[in-house]
């Protein structure tokens, strides 16, 4: 049994290492890059925080409040951080069960030396219109 276990551990370790080598590579803040800020929101305007899940279809490790991207076009996928008190006011119970089906992708073209502030816009009375947006560019 020990003879089989050791090669399996080596095999799985190799898969994990090679898998992490294929993960999306973010730019460094010191490179010519754009900053995408995700945690500055405004609940009074129904703009809620988001967490980045994927970049161009690739899963990404949990990041802090911002990421840096090389200039170019991206498709970003987020999870929403909508205030539950707000959803209770706007949505019925059946709609709240379907929150995971809300729009959660944003196509964005970023330029170096600019900051893009992203939030989840839930300002419409129609939940089909809710989506991640860039609400400010600096």
C-alpha cells in the first residue's frame, strides 16, 4: 500500500504545481498597468461591493480590494456583495433564491495609468437590469 501512496502524492503534487503555473497572471503595480478597485461602493446609490472570481474564464485566487491588469480587453466575473436588507426590500423570497443567477460578468477595456472603480449596480427596480459596472475612472 505504501508503494502506491507515494507515487500518487507525487502525481497530485505535480498536478497542483502545474495547475498553479497556468493561473491568470496579474500585472505588478510597478508595471504599466491599470488598477481595478472593487471595494469602494455606495449603498445610497445601490452600488454594492464585488469580489473578483475569474479573469477571461480563468479562476483567480481571492484578492484584496484591487488588482492590476496589463492594458487590454478583459472579461471579469464577480460575486456580488449585495446588502441583504436591500434585497428584502426589493425582492420577494422566490427572487432572492435566484440571486446566484444575476448577471455577474463585465467586459472592460483598460488603459495603463488609470484606475477603474467597479461595483454591482442594483439601482433598478427590475432585477434583470442588475449587473457589475464601472462607475468611476480616474
